[in-house]
C-alpha cells in the first residue's frame, strides 16, 4: 500500500500529472455539490451552522454516488448535475488508475520481453539507478531486477520506462522472466560483487546459446585484478563478460578532462609530474592506478606520487600486494597522516613549491565532500605556487557552485561515470577497435591461426583484459600529442588556426615510439607480467626492458602505432593540428 500511495502522490518534479486526475475530479464534484446544497439549505431558512454541516454531509453523499432519486427543493439542478458528472469521472478515472497500476507492470514487462533486444539491469543502487536513467535516455527498453529497492527508486525507474521485477537478480527463474534469453545487454550492478558474479553465471545457465553482451560491476579492486588475471570471464569461456567500475571510469574522465601534464613537458625537460592523493579509498586508488597507466611523458621521467591517508600503512601493503611491480611504473610515497593538520598542509605546500622541478596536482578523493572542501580551502592558503586541486563531489552536491574558480575543480560524478559512452560504444572504444584492427591486419597469417594467441581474436571476441589494453592505448593518445605540441579538433574545424598534421616523422616519431613503449610496460607490469622467456599463459615477456635494449623489429611495432595515429583519430571524426 505504501508504494501505491507513493505512486498517487509522487514528488512534484516528476512528470506524473495524470495520477492526480481522480483527485481533481473529486475536488470539483465536492465543491460544486457543497455550493449547491448550501444554496438549497439556505433557502429552507435553517440556522447557518446547520446549513453548513448539512451541505458537507450531502456533498459527501453525492461524491460517493449516494443521493436520493428526487433532489431536495431549492437545489440548483445544473450544479448538482455537474457535481454528479465529476463524481462519476472521479471514480472512473480512479478505477482506471488502479487497473493501470496493477496491470501496467505486467503488460509493459511482457511487451518488452516479447520484443527482445532489451537491456537487463540488476540492482537499483546509486550506480545502477544511473545506468537505468542513462539507458532510458538512449531509448533502450529496460527490465530491472532488484530485491530491496526503495519506493522512490522504484518509482524513478518505472517513470523512466523500465519494467521492475522484485527478487534476487541471481534467481534463474527471475532471469527467465526478465527475458535474458533475448536480451541485448546484461548489466550486473548491485552493490554486492558476489551477487553480480552470480548474475552473470546464472544468466549464462539460463540462456547458454544467447550471446548478449554482459557487463558486471566489481567494486573491490583486489577482486577485479584477480578476475582479470585468471581470465574468469574470458571470451571463449562459458561466461564471457566485461568488468567495469564506476570509480575507474571517474578516474579516467578526471585525467582526460584535467590532465596531470597541464604544463607542456618537452624531451629535454627535467620537470617531474607529481600527483598528491589525499584519501586512499576506492576513488583514490583508482586515480593513482589510472595516473600510473597514463603518466608517461616526453622526458620519459616516471610519475611521482604522494598518498596521504589516516590508514596509509595498511592500505599501502594491500596496494603493493595487488600491484607488486608498481615501483617499476611510478614512484609512490605513502604517508599516514591527517591532511587537516597544519603541519601536513604546510608539507603539501612545500612539495608543490618548486614549479621548476615539479608539475603538481592535488586530488582530494575523500568520501565526504564538505570535509574535502574544507581541506581544499585550507590548502589554498598553504600553496606558494599554482597547483590545481581536484575535489571529489557527489552528483547531488551543491558545493560545485561555490568552488574557487580556476584552481579548484570538482570530479567524481557517478552519473557521468555511468553514461554509456564511458563503458560501451564510446569514441574511446572506436579508437581502440581501430587500433586492434590495424594490429590484426599486420599480424602474420600463421599467428592468426593459433587459438592460444588471445590477442588475435576479433574485437567482439576479445577477452576483457585485452579490450582494456586497447582502451589504455587510446587513452594515451592525447598525452603523446601534447608532448609534440599537437592537439585534436573536429574534422574540418575552420575556427582552429592550427596546421593539420597527417604523419609523424624523424625525432617526433622516435620520441612517441619511446613513450608508447613506456606506457606498454606500465600496463604490463600493473597487469602482473614479469620479465623472462616468453610465456603468455604465465604472463612472462622478454620485452619488459628499456627502449635501447629492444630488438629493432619490436621498436618498429611502437613506431607503426605512431604512424597510424592520424587515421585512428579520423575514426571518431577528429584530426590532429599543431
């Protein structure tokens, strides 16, 4: 009943005016009847109080369609007829509303499942609810499975056009009811990682022959790393799926929109890019990991990171256990301290003081935005030179409006991280797909026929970790372009005065090839690869060495990637300008 009355009286901001129609008709009927009976009772010369009370009672009788066959003398016939008419409309519309509430869910669900090609989303938590809204904006038909959604979340999902099924998303019977056998996409995004894994496993059991694209959200970074390393959801296995994470998506968007090399770094530069992360929860770790993957610049100096957290020692042990070769990628110092303390803020100011030696960025990734804003404003007084501060904010936070312009910017929108372009069919994926197709085109025929060579599979059959590898390759394109003083614009842009660049040659080709090798080594080290005689199954590769020690034909792989950059960007209607 709570859900029913919540549906009748939803928040004003929701477009559900039709649910108030019975109330409007009832009010019109009651008011008109009250006026009519007041006039009639007044004509009978009754006392005023008796007149008012009698009119209230009579109009209530009329509203429930219970009136004498003969109208009392003195009642204005037109008003009574109008009141009866609106009373009948009120009850009729109320009956339609009740029938709609009871049957609309089933009808919409059956229609969606019957048509097929829909999206099944498991969960209605913060991230999943945003996925539902984004799918609706993309015009997708959606079925949502959730055991404990609140009335507000359920109403919001259904108002977006989704069909809601209550129960465990991992229940095979419920998955059948949701039509996973004919679904186009399956998104497992409950707050419970184990439940998300169970959803994918049971979905494949229910529909073993159906190859809907499956995505599962894994919040635990350790579990995410292990699942990828063990190829749990490999493309040629019984349960192919892609792992995604909203924190990682947010970190990727942060470094795309606010790059750490906000000052151009030239090959001869001695400057080191420095990242200071305050708060090392899920978001802080995602930012540091993503920065280590993309932080490879023209002077080939590694990223320098400082992590400040109240429980830094324990978190460092867990982090380095997760990424045992992180030291081969970036230099990270963990400090167990409170960033609110004046001496720590003074230390941060000192770390950022020398802009000749370091290019610094401060990322405040703590969970409480007002607390983060307090630290950010305090740090502004401690900084003696420019160092941008990136503050994590919630989607519903109003703090963005009062951030100091220029130096403090917000990031971390779950809504943006859940948009389809961040995990499916984005420009990034279009570039990544083109890079993989070029790799396949250059692959010898003998290599393509080896089933154990996972990287030789077509894009749609690639393992999750190899798709991510190509995406990371595409992520670094803008870093490379900045290294040689280039940028991207929309194809044919007439407002940009830059000269078009169709190819890279000479020293630039060599520099970008070296940068690509550095990036590739970082990707491999963080994915658990080690140096040694080649064994892909055991993640061992002989080319995890510096550029100078690479065989010439391996160096050519990196140079060839640089050569195809202009064509890769054309796939997303971009061109390079200098």
